[in-house]
C-alpha cells in the first residue's frame, strides 16, 4: 500500500441512541478528510459499548451495534468487507420462566495478531449503527475509534475509494 502517515494518533468518540425500541438506527460520523489530497483514515482500533438487552422472562432479547465504512440498511457481520467492528449482547430466555442467560460477542478492541491497522477509510465518513430485538425500551451505543490521517498515492487512493464504494 502506498500511503504516508500525516498526523498523530486521533481518537474519535461517538454515541447513538436507538430512535425507537427495536429499530435499526444509523448515524454518519464525519472525518473531514481532504479528499482533494488523497487523504485516508487508518483505523488502528475500535471500541463499541452497547447497552444490555432487557432481561424478560421467556423471551430472547438482543442489542447489536456496528461500525462500518459505508452506510448500511441493517445489521451486518464481519463477513461484510465494509464492517470494521461489531458487538452483540443477548439474553437467551425463550422457554425459561426466569430472565435467562446473558451472552456477549464482540470483535476485539485490538486485534490479537500483529497487524499494522484494522481498516482503511477512504471516503469522508464512517457509520455507527445499532438495533435492539425484543426489548421494551430503546437502547444505545457509545464508542471510540483510534487512528491517524495518511496521504495515499493516486493509484492506491483510487483503488481504495473504488473498493469501498463498489462493495457498499
């Protein structure tokens, strides 16, 4: 890859409430990249903290949150090439008379392997989204993305933008 670091470490924080209970809600976070100078954002780590689902006897409940480089119409998984990070909190209570058992799944805040970065964002923004399932009230997500600005050479920038936009 042909890019050169142009800034120190940057942390971008965000928070998003669900617009209504069990409703897919998405927000665009502007990075204000200098697209005329082929500026990209190199993501080093991401942290998503979603609210726990409701503990309702006899009913499964979930809270999903995701961080993506392109707008999505619903919850996606890491198999989507534009998905940077996900988290899921669930309570399995279907068939139980109590409030069930809680489970959490998330893509790590820091990769376990030795990688230089976890994602490259070549467009001017990224998206955070969440959705609850089976909850009585609206949920929320907060988080932070760490990374730095970099300038890509022309061919690398063109390839990154095309890949990001065409896989949306």
